[in-house]
């Protein structure tokens, strides 16, 4: 089974989550690739997809939104999961955070099987006025590797349960 893990990341935090999800898949015997949504063109050759984006002002980044809208039919034809990153505090590791409204709508469009929100990362030397201002009080890394790996393993379990049983 081949899984495509797609991400939209501004400062690298969401990219890091995508790579950890991919690693969970590979460790369980799946073939998985990670691709920046800015470079993604197609889902051809893949059996499932995981799509994630950082949240900015409660919205996914434009490349993520655009990709989902452009590939609705292909995404509807395969198992799909979404993830968001963004809280700059420990809340995402402490309890489930539901998808924001926009992400929930995209999930309904494609029939996504699930969603997870992970803590974000904001470097102390963040560029741009809003990020630099936020970094004065919220710089840090709130991604929880154990939470991310556990979610990746749950997806693998789902994919295994969906796989057709071969006749003996």
C-alpha cells in the first residue's frame, strides 16, 4: 500500500509532523512519500492520503485548501485523513481539538476518515510582523512526537482493516 503525506508549512513545523507520520507508516511496512503541497500535482499511484497544514488565523494555508478543492474526486475515491498544527501551547497534547470550521467543511467534501490537531512550532527568530510579535511570548515547539506516532499507527490500523482479504 502506498500512502502520500502532503503538507503546507510556513516555518517547517507542519513539515516535521508530516515526516513523523510518514515514518510511522514506513515502520509498519507501508510505502509512504512526503510532498510539500506547493509541489503536489497528482494522487496517481497512491492508495491513501494524509493532508496537513499549519493553522493561521483559524485557516489552513492556501496550498492545502487549493489542493483539496482541485482533487475532490480523487480524494473521495481513497481513504483520506487530515491534520492541523498550530496551538502554541500544550493543549493539543492534553486533549483532542476538533477541526476548525473550514477544515471540517473540506473533510466533508472528500469524506475524510479523521482529523488530528497537533501542537505547533514557532521559532524565536520568526520572520514577518505577526509571527515576530507572537514569538516574543509564544516561541517554542509544542509538537508531541508520541501523539503524532500514535495517530500514524491508528491510520495504519485503519488501512489494514480496509485492505481486501486475498483468497487462500
